């Protein structure tokens, strides 16, 4: 393989890595908010199960969850594509941490605003949707973006179930060509190109949030 062919192959894998990270991040952000709202609103039927689920997810390695999802469901006769399994497994496990980001953000809103919304006749869920969450977003965006950077790195776990992300393709190219150093250098370079701007963006947003606070 020529250098251009190796680069094209790894770029294809990098795009799959980004797809996994974006999909997992969307699952994490949405599911994390649902976890946080359910626990914050004190829904008795949901608080204890969700609290237990969040604790368990934070305690189990993401690779174990990926194996359980991919091979466990596969054993039941349900064929889950590796890409979907990776998105769901990484997204669900990361949601346990996103839920804590949201809950921390909820705590930045004064209790008087919640009480004012209730006094105006708004339901607790409407107070959450119209009053609490909009004010929480500036505080939650930086850690959520930081979570996305983390998912870009942990997306390499998808190689364990055969998802053709950058590490999987890199290993294949290494085995085919024997050019270990060149392939590793390209993989590292692609990660730096993607993650460095995002890391700087997160740092800038965090400074703005501190100034806003």
C-alpha cells in the first residue's frame, strides 16, 4: 500500500470513530438529562432504580458493557451491528456521568426561581423545562464537550467487536504492510488534529462560564 492509500484507509476509520463518538454523545446527553430530571424531581418510582443504575454504570468498565450488549443480545438471537452496539454501550455508560453534570447545573439555579415558577401555576416539569434547564445549559456545555473529547478516545473500544474505526483499520494496515511506525504516527496525528481544537474550545468555554458565574 502507498502512503496515500494508507492515509485514505485510516481517514475512513477516523470518520467511523467520529460517528461513534457523535452517536454515543447524543445518547449520553439525552439519557443523562432524563436521569437527572427524574432524580431531581423526586419521582419515587424512578429515583431508586435510576440511582442504582447510575452507580452500576459508573462502576463497570465500558468494554464490559460493550461485550454484554453485543454478545449478550447476540446470544438471544438479535443481530446488533458493531457500530450500533458501540454507540449504545458508550452512550449509556457515559450517561451516568452526564447525569451528574446536569444535576450540578441544576444546583446553580436559585431555589427561589423554582418556587416562583410554581407560584405562577407552572407544573414541576414545566418549571424544569422553562426555568431550570435553560439556565443550566451554560454550565453543562463545557463538561459535555469534554465528555465528547473523551468519547472520541474511548471509541477505539469498538474495535473489540469489529467496528471499522481508526484503531481497527490501523491494526489491519499494520498487519498487511508491516509499517508499524508510519501507521501509528498517522493515527496519533489524526487524533491530535481532531481533539486539540476541541480541547481548546472546552477550555475557552469553561473560562466564559467562570466569568458568567
